[in-house]
C-alpha cells in the first residue's frame, strides 16, 4: 500500500515539475521574441538617425524596452538636432513612446 501512495506522490511531483518546465520554455521563447522586437526597433531608429547625416546625431544612444518605449540619451549640438532625433524615433513603426535624455552641448 505504501508503494502505491509513494507512486502517486512521485507522479504528482513529476507532473508539476513538467508543467513548470513547459511554462519556463514558453516564457523563454516569449522573452526571446520580445528581445528580437526590441532589437529591431532599436536598429530601425539607429538606421533612420544615420540616414539623416546630421553629425550631432552620431552621439545619440538608443535603447528600447519590451513595451516599445524608446529611450534616447547622449548629446546633440543643437536643440533642433535633439528634437529631430525624438521625431524620428516617434515616427518609427512599433514605437509606443519616446523618452529623451539628450543634452544639448555646443560643438567645440
């Protein structure tokens, strides 16, 4: 009788372990897809900034979080260049919002 109870308890424990393992695999693939999406947004924004050929935009750093929020940091030589970077990020597909920590520093 004890063997039967032990077998049931073992089966229950193994079943819950398999469920947790399956949940972790699903979570990992969702995390990987989120990372790819975030990287694609970041790459797209960086490409658009580079295409503008505005030298002061070369010092802009771009990060994207899992919700499609773009974070811009770094420096620009003019307010117009900083505003252009924000505008470019906002106009990029899948961007939900833009936060700018760009500082304006005169060239020199």
